[in-house]
C-alpha cells in the first residue's frame, strides 16, 4: 500500500530557507500564529521535545518531575540544537511551558530573543480581544528585531497561505484511510507541517491527495489521543499488531486543525483561528466538549477504541483522563492509557498493553458481529 | 430561601455551634503545649482563637446549601466580588491543607487515585477531588458549589482541576484568566483583559446569587480586604526583629483567615489581635526559637504533614525560619488595592501574585528577604506536585549561593502527599544544611 511521498527533511528545509535570506523561529508547543512569523520572513520550526536527547543539561535547571517535552527542549537548546534559530517563541500551554519560558528569559538567556505568548483559556469575547492584542504585541516585538513592518494586506496574505495549508492538512486527516500510506508515513507527512513553509506543505499535500485512492486501509481502527506520537516507531508497531490509526486527538496534529478565520482584521483573525480550533485542555475546553468531540470523531471515522498516549507528568492530559475514559466507556468505546518519557525507547511494556488492548477491541468487534 | 434551612443555619451557625466552639477554645487554652517548648516558644495565645475562627467558617459551610449560595474558589481569586454578593466562600486548597495537617490527605487523595487521577497531579487537587467523590472530610461536610470561581494567577493546574469539579457538580465555572507576567510589568492589554473578565463575571455571579452587586458593599469589602492584608504584612515584617517573635511555621498556621476570610470584619480584628500579641513578644524579648542562632528563608508551600517535625528539628539547632515567599504572597499586594479605584486596582492586584510572575522575580523577592530579614540561609522546598512554584528553584538556589553567599538547600518533598517524604533523607540533608550554616 505504501507510496510515501518524499518529504524534505527538517535540516534541508532550514538550510534552504536560510540560504534564501529568511530567518528561523524555533517554536515550542502548542498554539501560535504561524502567519505572523511568516509575515516577518521567519519560518516557524516547532520543537516538540525533540525525543532522545541527552537530558543532562536540562536536568541542571529542571526537577525530574517536569515533563520530557520541556526537559528535552531545554537540553536541546543547551546543546546548541537551536543555534540555527533567530528567535525563540514559547507559547503558554501549561505550568511547565510557562516555567520554561520564564527560565529562558531570566536564567538561561539564550543568545536569541525569547518571546513568550500567552494563550487565553476561554472562547469569550474578552479572550478573542486579548489574543488579538497578544498577537499585536508580538508583531511589535518582531518588528523591533527584524526592522520590518508588514502591512495589513501582507499579514492577511500570510494568513490566507496558512489557511490553505491548514485546509489541506484537514483534508489529509479526513481522507487518511483512503490514502495509500502507512500510519508512520501519514504522520511523517502531516507532521511536516511543523517545519515546512505553508506553500511547500500545500504542494506536498496536494500531490498526496491527488494520488488515486487506494483500497481503504484495514486493521482494528483506533483513535490516538495525547501530545505527540513519539517515538514514531509506535505507529509501525500499531500497524504490525493489527491496528490502524483512523483519527487522532493529538496536541501536535488533530487539535490543531484550525478552521479559516472570518475577520478582516489580521490580528483578530489569527486569534479566531486558534480559539476556534478543536477542543483542547490547554485552551480550557470543558471536558464534556472534549468527550463529545472524541465520540463524534470515533463515530465518523469508525474508530473502535481510543489509545491515550501521554507524556509523563502532563497535567492537562492527566486531569481529563478519568472522565474521558468513563464517558467513552459509556459510549461503547474502550480505551487504554499509556505514559511515556520522550527519552525512553519504545518499551515492550507499552507495546504489550497496546497489543492487549487491540486484541480486546478485536474480540469485542467479533462478538458484536456474531 | 427555604425557612427550615434558614432556621437550621441560624441555629447551628449562630447559636449552638459558637457555644460549642467557645467551650472547645476554653479547653484548648488550658491544654499543655504540644510542640517541644524546650526549643520553641510556648504557643501563641491566639492559637485557640484561630482554631475557633476557622472552625466557625467551616461550620457555616456545612449548613450553607439551601440557605446561602456557595462558591468554591482558588486561593488567589478576587474574592471581593463574591463576598459583596454574600456567597459562602470555600477554598478547596485550604480544605486540602487541613486534610494535610491532619494527615488525612493521602487517605482522601487515594479516593481520587482509585478513580483514575494520577499521583503526579497536584496533591491539593487530588485531596479535593477525593473529598468530592467520597464525602470524606475532617470538617464535617463540604457544601456543594453553586459556582466554581477559578483564577489562574497561582497556576494553570487550577483550571484543569476546576474543569473536573465543574463536571462532577454540574456547576458553572467562572474563569478569571490572568496572563503570566514574564517581565517586570504586566502588559497593558493583559491588565485590560483581567479587568474585562472581572466586569463580565458580575452579571453571571449576580444571576447565581439572585441579587445585584452593591458597589458600596464591594468597596467596603475591598477596604476590609486591604486592611487585613496590611495587618498580615505587618505581622510578617515584625519577624525582621531579632529574635523573630514568630516563625514561618506559626505563619503557616495563622494564615488561614487571610486566605479564606479576606474581606470579613472578623479577619481584621483577628489580625489586629495577633499583631498586638506579636508586639508583646517583641517587648518581652520572646523569640519563636528559644536560642535563635541562625535565621533562614522558606520557599514554596509548607509540608503540611511535617510542620512540627521541621519546626522542632530546626529549633533544636537554633535555626529559626523567619521569612517565606509563600506567606508573604497574601500581604505583599496590599498596597495595590485601592478601594477608590476598585476595578482597576483589582485587575492589577490579581495579576501580580508572586506565582504569576517570573522565576527571576521570585529570586529578586528572595534576595530582598535575605537582606531585609538578615537571613543566613534558605530552604527551597522542591514540591513534587506543585510545578509552578518549583520550576526555577534550581537556578534560584545557585544564585543565592553564588551571589549572596548564603547556603541554600533544595528539599525534595510534597505539600500534601507524605508518601514522597523520605524521612531519613530529609533528616540527613537538613543536618548537613544546619552544619553549613555554622
Ligand atoms: S507535555 Fe503536557 S505538561 Fe509537557 S509541555 Fe506539553 S502540555 Fe505541558
Ligand atoms: S499547590 Fe501548586 S499546583 Fe497545586 S493548586 Fe497550588 S499552586 Fe497550583
């Protein structure tokens, strides 16, 4: 079934962008206005960890009870992994990312400017206004360091480019079962949105979407929830164990399928897009809303169970988990919860639990058929 | 309001309860000290009154449903709005601390853990969710909330936690989101945002309370709140005196009213009386630690289930813990409250708690305390389940050692979960720290 597209690597993309005179913005999880950075000629390159770095440098600043997304990001930075960046953006999502942003500003002080971005926790009018103001304030800071001042039209143009890429990203998610890609190849493709320029991502997405549909993928259909599917070998392992990921509620993927904005004011439109995205605990979405979203997504995609694949010590995920699992169970959707540290290899124990879960789901499906 | 409920409330809270509590206070005043008075001063005379005041507050909560509207609120929330609307205000964090001090927190938190709440979550949250699920509490009974009022100025955890409560109780959640202040000054649009939310919260709260907000009453509550906070700050600042009249462990116990009864006239009277007693101690040359040789700072939450152990251990070595970033948090913002410009000053006051400010600001506060209180060292409680307070401590400790030359200890524990308190390791580390103090 595999006809994976060739995806430019992160390193090659960064090099090419720099050679063309552009700058790089290293961006931490989760939500931020891509279009704003691009309007200043900065390519957002996201830092979700990364996995498997030497954790020692970060451990000199952070206690062991802080999640590995944050610990690894700091270690990576201290090991010069972010040297290529011209600016570091730290969106606010949780106490740990808040702490990291503050540490960078007050103690670590990398050579690049560090810009935190506060994310409001509601969808009220005051939240929209605030986030628009926050984007406007970031515009001011970027203008000060780049000496540029993109016009309103340029900002809107940049937004439209991102909206197009996000539309195609959503289409990929929507049609994933009919694409001739394994789960690993699919996630390599959609996660390229984390570093490819929007127009390149759009071209890549179009080429995949234009490929004639393959036979729908088989396997026990599951929905994957959590922060990030790392190590990505997990995805091959799921396929080998007879499962197939038909939908996700991952912070790095499904929770960032932002709808197009409507406002003619660019800052307002950036805020709208982020706040109107799918439910997310770090944006304060009520648990019921998350549950309804999961159940609806499972129904639409045929997922028969949910794998909660969480990063250890992640409060936003852990607080919602019991009620989500109970609600899913009541809706006839079994679930399993596993926690990982980004520095650990894919453990046998994790795989065994997922395998046992897939077997249980398969058994239930079989029983229901009889 | 149901007249039977009103009668029940009045009888229990205003007649029978106070009589019983007065008797208990009378008995407590005659009981011998429980903490080791060979090294520590005798207990504060006011201590039984503190207990009575706090117990009365929880007693009112027990009978509140059906008589008064109940709000569950976070410790740093702009409670003045709720007080002015006559809500009974319950602080789950304080309740969890009571459970922690009574060593019931783990048993109650286990109820939440059995329901799937991870042991990595804030132990206050686990204790509180456990209490909500099981009804277990040392205060008799917790009233159900009519509204949940969460302010993110202490952490984001409260938002995740209150979303859970909103589901369990089916109660509306009113959020006051306070953007984190990374730099010295909060951005203008952040303060505007907080103010807008305060104003937007009013009609929601009015609807639940069934009454209109009276601006005069709000101003009065604001004044009382400011006065109590000022008195609290004065009490803390008296610890600049040598020997310090009270220790941080005393402060931890005496802080309950400033957290949960801010805005009440009794709280002002209470702290005025405490200040008087503290001044009497100073006049009589009484120190909280009998042989005060060294003075240190405490950073982060208390270790509620080991207050006595820590106080006695340190006092035995002549070490007095005299200042704390934690207790200071309920006093340091007093000057910002302006009853004549309440809305704007509330927005400013509630965006600036130490926990909503950067790691560098906390270091600055600690540095200032080291100078103003003449401190010889610092204990930074690295609190496993409170990340917002703990992240940054490793750098803060290094800077205190490097820049101020004071020994600083990072003490691994948890504010409410005694399962992570390694007694032997703590004793060894504390002993080494005391040795370094000289
Ligand atoms: S994994 Fe969870 S705790 Fe860690 S940065 Fe992401 S949201 Fe925050
Ligand atoms: S103990 Fe820490 S994490 Fe828990 S509610 Fe308080 S500030 Fe938040």
